[in-house]
């Protein structure tokens, strides 16, 4: 995969890393950072900052708040996902509600996509 780095987004990514949502913190500290594969938080990929990225598995994980389920948010996410898919990346999306109500099933789904189940 070509190296994708938009230096104009780096300071924003750093800020997002420092100010994670509670759902991002939960997924990171209670699951992702313990895995045998490496994930990074708030990674700049082209014109996007993705919530979590695993280069070894070409997986992006996005956690979505309510704005993602409005018509405009869904349309933007479809374009974003299509662009990331065109780079050979698999985008996994989970709602904040899933993180709160079905955390184990989210973790199991991620493990399945990583081939670690």
C-alpha cells in the first residue's frame, strides 16, 4: 500500500489522540492495545483521520456517534469507506451504543476480521 500522509492533518490527529471519546478509550484500553497485532490511534490516511488502524491487517476501525446515522453523515461515511476500501483497507464500523451495550460482540467481530478468533 502506498504511504499515505497528509501533514496538514497531523496536529488535528494529535489533538484527537489526546481527547479520545469515552468509547474510543474503552475500546483501546480494554481491548485493542492488548492484542498481538499493533493498532495505532487517530491515524492519518490520505485526507482522513481514522479512529484505529492496523497496518498488518489493513483494517480501519471507526466508532460512530449519533451524527453518523443522519442522512448527511451516512453519505459522508459511504464516500469515506469507498475511498479507504479502494486503498485495500477493510473498514469496520461500530456505534457508540454497541461499545456500551455489546462490547464483547464488538471485540469478537474484530478478532474474527483479524483471524484471531
